[in-house]
């Protein structure tokens, strides 16, 4: 089911944040039709579709957008669609004949979602880049890491997925909601650099208030403090502490027993380095499982640092159904959750062109028209 059931979204296939945004919408029940180039790309053509999590819950058609009839195929689909989503560099869709002006002329209520790194305009708009570059220019990368060390790369979670795909999905839902009332579509310009900057809102505020130093690894939440940190255990694993508030810090000290005497005056920043050294020594004295036992059921704000191979086996995840495991592959379940219209995993990623004929028939293409487009190379199909 899902709260977006009934919406039709055409996704021009890309990599990373665009497919992620479309996955989020598909997980919530939207009918996402992925338009893939013949043969796919290096990211879609060479591996098991069951592991292509970003393309789950979608149908796939194969269209050659370098052919006039291929472009016409997509424009015809857009006449009945609610939204289009694309992640090309600025100007690419216009050169293909699928820019916003042309698409909105065919369907004035269409929401046109655009995912880029630098945005649709600005002096760097047409330059190449990746997550690491976008979060570098947004100010986010500088603040992640330890004192005296270079910035740490937070996977590609901040730019691609948090500041990019998630913001695009949010923006498109906002525009789709507005279109229901106004009857007018619009363009959603989601730039990873903008999204990453927005994720930094509270940190920018703290910096300007004098509460957050530009010196990396010296602040409350960036490994500067001894009570918000990752520590190695006796067995070479790690645990996390996040005991910020006084009541949670008191619980932490209670659990440390006699060692609590080393950690009085929680916010004595001048003594943080010394207290962190002592905490490192204490935590190293027990295994991760030992610390799990010590902190079990407490409000110390504690959790073990789980590896990717461990995470789905944790009792809390199993109780909540955080991951879906079919015995072959496992993956995160759709989120967030709803009391009535919950999202669900309906199907794994489709093979390229698996639904070309099926989708085109649903949108009113005749079998003869489909045959002509197949013969011309405008579309491709891997189904009967």
C-alpha cells in the first residue's frame, strides 16, 4: 500500500542520489517507472538485480533517448504521470528534448524533480563533482574528524543520500501536495551542496553563537568530549557513548562504579582530553560483550558499534523488523512507518527493459506502435 499509492513517477535512470530518491517514493507506494538506457550503465548491468536495492519496488523500461521516437515515448508517458525525476548535469535533459519547458507543456500539472551536485545555476553548476566535493564546499566535511587530523569522509551519506536523495524526495512530495491544490506543476531543484548545508543548520548556529569552534575534534559532538565518543574494547571492537544530558551522564558514572571519580565536572572542557584518556583506558579493560552487559537497559546512551555483517542480527532490529531478510539477501525495510498505510517491499529491482511492453500497453501504445519502436531501436524489451 503506502501513502503515495496512486502516484505515477517517471524516473530517468542515473546513479546514487536520484535512484535513492525514487526508491523512497516507490517504497511509499508510488508507481515508479524507471527509464533505463539500452544495456544500462556500469552500475546496473553487471550484477545481481536482487542486490540493486536502490531500484527495488520499481518497474523498468528501456528507452534510447538519443532517438526521436525514444524521446517521444517518454513524453507520451509524462502526459499521464504525476512527476518526473532526473539526475543529469544541467542542460542534458534540455539537449535531449526533455527539459522542463517541453515536459510541462505536455502536462502542466507535472512535478519535475532535478538532482544535481552544484544546482541548476551558479559558476560551478556544470562542473563534475561527487559527494566529497559537495560536502567540502558546504562546510560539512571540515567539521567531521578528530583534532589534529584531516577531515574524515562520512561515506557518501551526507551529500548523496542525506543532502541529495532525501531532500529531492521531500521536495517532490511537497510539490506534489501543492499541485493537488493549485493544479500546476513546477520544477524541484535539489542540489547536494544546498542539502548538505541545510543539514549543518544547527552546527552553523552553534558556531556563530560561540559554542562551536572551527577547530575540528574539539567540540561537544565531534569527538572533543569524553562522553560523546567511540572507544575500543579489549577484543578490538568498539562501543559508543552519548551521555550528554546530566541525568544520562550520572547513569554513565553509576555504571562505571569506582572509576566514576575520574569524571567529575562533566563540562570542564580544559580537562576533556585527560578524561578521554582515562575513559579510553577503562573501556579497553573489558570486551564489547562485557560492556553490553554493564549498560544493558540503562539510560547511559550506550550502544555497541556493529559491523555491517552483525547489524541485522541485533535483537532490537529483529523485534522492529528494521531489515528484510529473505534468506538470499537482506536490506533495510521501507521507512518511516505509518499506522495505516505502511510502505512495503513489493519486488526486487527489475532487469533492464523487463516491463517495456507492459508499461507502454498500459499507457495506450498499440502493439503495432510498440513493434515499430522496437524495430527502430527507440525502445528495447527483455520480456515477451
